[in-house]
């Protein structure tokens, strides 16, 4: 389970008895566990506006007997749109809030579930990027011969799996036919490898003594790549190969249909 360092608390929907008790419990429990806790005023509407403040132990003192919610609440039509949810996720990112406690009814729960989908995708992207960064640091230390061996292994594995991957691509996307996909997969693996195998991509690439010039190849780092639904398998193969060939790691974002 992920250990959160910074969480947010908001109340949403209509006022109800016990909201302040829930806010107090959430804030003090978070603080007692060593987290930073932020209160979000006016529910999802306040989240969209960045109405967010850091909470301390005393912030929730003397509130149990009060009616309503000390964070105030509001309904938000903006939040129920995809654009609103995307902006809400960005606001949480801006404040570094990793987890969100939502206190409210059924509508508040449904809203949090929609937001959670976006937050999970963002967190997955961050995790993959961090893993790719660590992998790239290892790749950056490898000589050309080692990188070539890795790329050849990718080409061999992909070529062997070309028929199976072609069938999966046609079945999932409904585009093209298996025979043509096999041809593309083989081209993206075997022929791309044959074309790039003799190329030098890292270290000293070229020396021009008369001009006192050396051309040096260095990795760029982590590469982000999108994958189209029309060629979901061959695209992954050749992009991975050319990235690895130059000592880069790569993170793919597949098309929703593939």
C-alpha cells in the first residue's frame, strides 16, 4: 500500500450532522501519522478554484458542537464535466496532494470515483516515468555492443511473437487483417534491426581532425511515446528498438482501443 505524505480533506454536497466530527477525525488522524493535511474549502468547487489551506491540530479544535461543516460545502456543476475533473486533478498535483478524503453523500462518492480514475492514471504515469529514469541511468553506462545486444534480443523476441501479436491487434482494434499485420511486425523487428545494427549511436561517432571536431552521441533520457490503434504492435517494437539503441528508456501510452 502506498504511504501518503500529503492528503486533502473536503466536504461536498449538502450539510449533514457529523461532518465536522469527520473532518476533525480525518485531519488529526493524518497528522498523527506524520502526514501533511490540507483542507479544501467549498467541496469540489473550492478544489477547482484552488481554495486549499494547510491544516494543523488546532485548526479543527472546538468544532464538534458547530453545525454544518467548518470547511464549508457546495455543489459543483463544473466538476461533473471531464474538463472539470481534469482540472481538479491538476490542482491536486499543484499542491502535491497524493490522497483525497471526501466527506459527503452518494453524489460526492460518485464524483470521487471519477476523480480517482484520473488520479490513478496520473500516478501510474509518474511511477512508470520514475522506473524508466532508473533504467535509463543503467542504459547510459552501457557501451554500444551491450545496447546492440539488447536491441537484437527485442527484435528476436518480437519476430517470434509476430503472428500472435498480429492476431491480437486485429481482434482488439478491428483494423486491418492478420496477414498484413504479420508483415508489419516482421518489418518492424527484423528489417529495422538489420538497418540500425551497424549504426553507432553512443560515444564518439565521428572525428574531424582538421577542424578539431568530435561528434559525440549521448542519450536524451526517458522518452514518452504514444501508440496508435492502427499499428499497436509494430509501433511499440520499432520505437522501443530505436530508443534502446541510443541508450534511452521509453514509456508507452497505448491507445484506449488497443
